[in-house]
C-alpha cells in the first residue's frame, strides 16, 4: 500500500539552506527548481514523497523570505515545519555557517532526517577526517552525524544524500536532476532519460539559431575582408551579431547548460575577431571588439578554462592597449585597458603564477597613472584603483613583504575614501573602506605599532557601527560591529587604556547577548558572549576585581563546556574553552589554590598541544600554548617539570619572534625569559616594548615582580592619547 503523501501537508516543496557566500548558487538552485517542469509522463505518479506534481513550487529561501521578519528564530522554525524537504548547499562556507547548522538540526529535530538533501558546490565531503584538510570540509556538523533517539545529534557518522555539482563530478545539470529525483522519490535514470528527450526537442531550435548566426557572421567576415568600400558597415553588422551571440544567446545557452554550444559560439567569435584587420577601422569598432573579447574571456574563466580565458584577455588587451595610448585623457579607455590587464593577472594568479600576476597588476596600475589627476569624481576609475591596490597588497602580503603591502593598503584606503564621498555612496563601498582600515590595523599590530592599530580599528568600528545603525535588522552587520568592537577593546587595553578597553569589551558582550536573545539557538552568538567574557575577565582580574572576573569567567566556561560537549569536533570552540581554562588558572593562582590550578592548566595544555602541532604557524595557538606552559610551571614551582615547561614555551616563542614584532609574542617572550632568570636576555625586548607604547597589565605585573622599571614613554603615550583620546565615550 502506498504511503500517505507528504507534500500536501506542507506549504513548501523544499527549504533551501545556504551560506550568504553561496548566494549565487542559491539564486541558481531556487530558479532551477521552481522553473523546472516535471516530464508529462511522470506527473500524477504516487511515490513515498506523494503525488508527483507538475511544478516544484513553492521553494522557500530563508534569506529572501525573512528579509522583513521580526522574529527570525520563530519564522525559520515555522518555515521548516511546513517544508517537505531540506536542501543544503554544501561548501566550506556553509560548513562553517551557524545558520546552516542550526537549520539542519531543526529539520532533523522534526523527525525528517531522511528528507535532507545536499548539493555540493565546493570543498570536500568529510574532509574533517583528513589530516591537514579540515578547512576543506563542505558538510555542516549536523549533516555528518545521525540524529539520536534522545533528541540530539549522536556520534554515529551519517552518509548525507548528496548531488555533486563540482567540475568533474555530477556537474550542474546532473546534480540538479539528482536533487529533483530525490525530492520526488523518482529514479534518477528514469528522470534523466525523459529530460534528455525533452531537452533535445527544446534545444534544437536554439542550436539551429546559433548555427545560422555563426554562418552569417562567417559570411559577413569574408565580405568584410574582400569588399573594402562596404567593409565598415558589414563589420558593424557582423560585430552586432557577435555581441548578440556573446550576450543574449550565451545567456540563454547558459540557462539550459549547453556549454558545448557556448564554447562553439565563443570559439567562432574568437576566430572571427582574429581574422579582422586592426587598421582602417574606427575606434568605436575596436572598442566593441575589445569588450567582446573580454566577455569571451569571462565566459571561459567562469568555465574553468583558464588557458583559453588568458588568450581571450590577451587578445582584448592587444586592442585596448593602443586605444588607451592614443587617448591618455580618455578615462573610460584607460579603465577598460587596466581592467582587462587586471583580469589577466587574476587568471595568472588562478594558474598559480603569483610573480607574473603581480607584474600584471603593476602594469594595470601603471595604465591608471596616465590618467589626469585628480580623479574628478569618476567612481569607476576610483574603484579600479582600489581594486588594484587590494590585489597588489595581497600579492605582497603573500610574499611576506609587509611594508610594501601596507603601502598598497594605504593607497587603497585613500581611494576608498574618495569612493564613498558624496550622497551616492554604496554599502559595498563602505564595507570595503572598513576592511581597508581593519587590514591596516592588523598589520600595524603585527609590526608593534599600537597607536596606528588602535586608530585603524577605531575607524573600522565607526563604519561598522554607522552601517548597523542604518540597518538595525541586518544581524550579520551587527555581528560584524560586535566583532570589531571587541578587537578594538582588546587593542586599547594593550596600549594601557584599560578602562576604555573594558568598556568596549562589555559593549561587545552586550551586543552578542542581544543577538543571542534574537536567535537563542545560534551558537555563534553564544560563543562570542563566552569569548568576550573571558577577555573582559582577564582585564578585571588584572585590575584587581577578582570577584567580577570570576563571575565573567564562570559564565564563559559554562557556555564553552556546554558547546564543546555538543560538538567535540569544533576546534575553534575547543581553543576558546582552553583560553577560559587558562584564565581560571590565573584566578586560582591568585587565590593560592595551586593544586586546582595545575589540574586546569594540564587539561588546557592537553587540548592545545595537538592543535598547535597541526598548525605550528597559527599565532593564536602559539600564544595560548606558550601561556599554558608558563602557567603550568607557575602552578608547580621548583619542580623539574616546571623548568621543562618554561624551556618548551621559550623555544616555541623564540622561533616565532625572529620574524615577528607582534608585541603580544614579545611580551610573553619576556615573561618566559624572566621566569628562567634570564633578565639580561629580556632587557632588549623590554626596551622594544617600551618604545612601542605596549602597556598590557600582564606585562607590567611581571616586570614589577622582577623589579624592572617601566615608566611611561612620552612620545608613544602622546601618540596613543591621540588615537584614544578623541574616541566617543559611548
């Protein structure tokens, strides 16, 4: 007897869950499913999924349909409850997304684990189990394990039902059909066979049109080459047809996934352009050719045909270059030439040739230098400048040339400021400006320049705050604001502005609490509450308020303990929990409870040591592991193990210090040396920290215990005051 249909009881045929970084895939899938017409001979059949409908409608997309929701948690749960299926777009971004994981959990909680389907668009399934490839994981945690009888995830691995849209796997069309077959509980082979029959009929007309246009183009090309008097007119006609081929026709072919015809059209267009003379034609015609060749390159780049894309971009550059040289005051021509060289650099980068890509970006920047200055408010020109500043900065950063990278990011900042001037400033430009400030802040901190780091983080904070206030319903934006506020608070405290740093951290906690109240099941917000509570607890302890520090850290340990029990595989939470344990060690030592402190330090170190072994270059892990070793030594003074722990911490820190002026590493290095009675070795590092204006309370306490004078540095204090003093008290 057939099972009762599921779909009629549900409002939505499927609920699409995805990371905002995969929005393009979500757009495609949503349209592909809702536009799909089930083959006529299958409509009306009864399967375990119900009666096969004519159309797969409606499909629910949470980010679109909840844009004006006031209660996201309630609306999501309501939508999931009335959705027959859950389709998860799987990628490394989706695997890290709190929303995706929570939506899978909620759907499984409804007892519908067998109606969860995956569309793999990037990364690698179950890469978490592959040493060194954990970052490639594309399945969210809730997808990787079966739902237990106790109403929570079990530790039994699951085998998600997945269609694989990656190149070399199912491909986009077969992956779509596999999903539809699963949603309707119809055999894939049966559906594909009928789909192929239908597509052959539908595509015959399109293919014929493409061939007719191609023949017309070829004919016109021959005429253009042999009939000089009418050449220009017929070239224009031919190139108009080519523009159609590369535009509307390519778009239509792309919608039905006829990449073979697209490639044939593009190849014929390339042959046509290469056959044309470069002289005795108008500049307008040449501009049209360059634009068309660039478009061909873009199609090939998107298809992953990098060698072919490079040939197209280079052909476009050979036309756009002379056009730009002949008219250096023509800004659109300079932008067009610079842009196509930038695409060449991006293609070279994708091919793994970083040096050549850097040269291309530099050449593209040289093209822009020919334009008259100032930029005269041309946003397209300014944006191209900012794009190249970013690209060159990334190249230099990848090469380890931080000073030169900083120069590029500073140029980027200048151009971003020009970009956002005026009433027509776009949100994406504001976000780009904030990112420029944040990058400069990070690099300044790495170089030990605290005043600059504070000033840059402060600027980013102001931008994020303003955008959040303009769009209070945008919780992703509010989360960005909370994150930057916490970074700013921590950095302020490193420069000695402890009270202001604590205030910023408290505001970050309050913001995370508000977000958590809005969406109680969002683990990301709870993790932020706990992390920032640990960081504020440290400042309270160092300021002498042990009672408040203990309350804050107890809350952090409670949250992290609960979260790590639910998901032991989450390395980030494990590290954050270890940091909370280390703060507890400090509090226990302050209370004279060395035995308990030693136990806590041992547990923290047992988590951090294997993590640092897997990622030895990760700065935060190095700091945490070295701190854990020093605290373990402090909890068992005088023992041989204590001395070994200090030596191990010093060894790790010494290997990193030589190429890094990060004051946090330097300060911990000083503490390790002083704990081993090596004051003479510590003195030059202390002077370096003093000159930088570093005044973290932990370092000051360690220096005081060793009777080392550390007065205020007048010049650094003045710079820090300039960076801190003008801040809004909030």
